[in-house]
């Protein structure tokens, strides 16, 4: 009895993962239109197991390509990340420019300077 319960649990969890992958791939696919996506979702609801298997067989190559494209995006492409400085002098000079421009306060300047110098406590 326990073995059957465990086996059915494995099948249910596997199928849930299959559904997640299929639905994720559907919304990731820019070439498929809205009606095509809606039809796949409807078939997933009414004929779930067969539709999941057919989707993987019919569109498996595309699934792999779309997943690789998402994984291939480099986080370095983000413009909001500041560049790391090579020396503490650059950090202090940058903080001084911010202080002179009025962007940061004297306390914030001291904290940045302390961090650039590697001091553990502010004002040390």
C-alpha cells in the first residue's frame, strides 16, 4: 500500500513539474500567438497527460533553445550595477565628488571612506 502511494506521489509531482515547464515555455515563446497559447492551456486542463507528452514531443527542441536563451543572458548587461574600483583611492575620490556635489552628507562620506580603507568601524 505504501509503495503504491509513494509511486503515485512520484507521478503526481513529476506531472506538476511537466506542467510548470510547459506553461513556462508557452509564455516564453514569442513566436506563438495568443490563441495558440490559449489552446495549449485548454488542452492541458482537459486532457492533461496526453497534452503534456505531445507538447514535449512536438516542441521539445524549441523548449531547449528558449531555456538556453534565458540562461545565456549575462547579468553584466545590467546598467544599474556600479563598476568595481581598483583602489581605495578611487573610492575615496568618488565619495569626495559626491560630497562636493551635495549628494551625500559628511557622515556618509566618512562611512564610504572607512569602507574603502577597510576599517571595520566608522571613524576608526
